[in-house]
């Protein structure tokens, strides 16, 4: 039984290290541009999940667009993922109407598989310049809260 102890400890350590590792993603926006976390090394990456029927989501979109305008492409990248895409063209038009001035991805089974199930809307995930998940919030964000979250020193 003692011979299994080191293997168990190694497995536990591997799981612990993996949980802090980068959560790679690879999505394509409505313009056909591919966005991969690995391509944005050295930059903060903000991923915001929203829906057309979500009033708090709509309220925060202009704030996120202001953040993006001030910090992209040199310091940060912003990607919006629309969660209600029964009619992709209507979703694109709606996004444009409410000021969604950053890459728009339409949610599908592949995005859910990569990011996991979103528990509430809006939800924002921020990856630090090393590609580690640094911020995960259900609820609205503002330009100021995004700036505060992306000026924090990356963990580790």
C-alpha cells in the first residue's frame, strides 16, 4: 500500500497544477476571424457572455466597448459571446444597435464545451497575460471594473 502513496501524491499534484493552467479556447467570430487564447499571450483577454433579452447585459455592452476602445489591441482583447442565437442575423443586428463594437461570437455546443456552462448572465471571464483565468464574474461589469481587474498583477 505504501508503494501507491507516491503515485497518489503525484496525481493530486498534477490535478492541482492543471486547475491553474490556461483554459485554451478557439472560437470564430461573425466576421470569420478565429480567436485562440494562445494567440493573445502577453495581453489580457476579456470574454463576455450576454443575451439580447438580458437587460443588465445590454446595459454593460457600451461600458465593455469603451474599455475595448481604450485598451485594444495593444493591452487587451475583448470577445463577446451571444448566448441566444435562434436567428444569427437578428443577433448581429441587435449587437450592432446596442454598441457591441468588439468581436462577436455566436454560442454553440463547441463554445459551451470550451468555456463550460454559464450559470448566469451576464458573465465575464478574464484571462491574464499568461493565459490563466484571473477573473470570473456573474453580474455586470463596467469599464472601471474591467480596468481594475486588468491592472492587477498576474498570479504567478
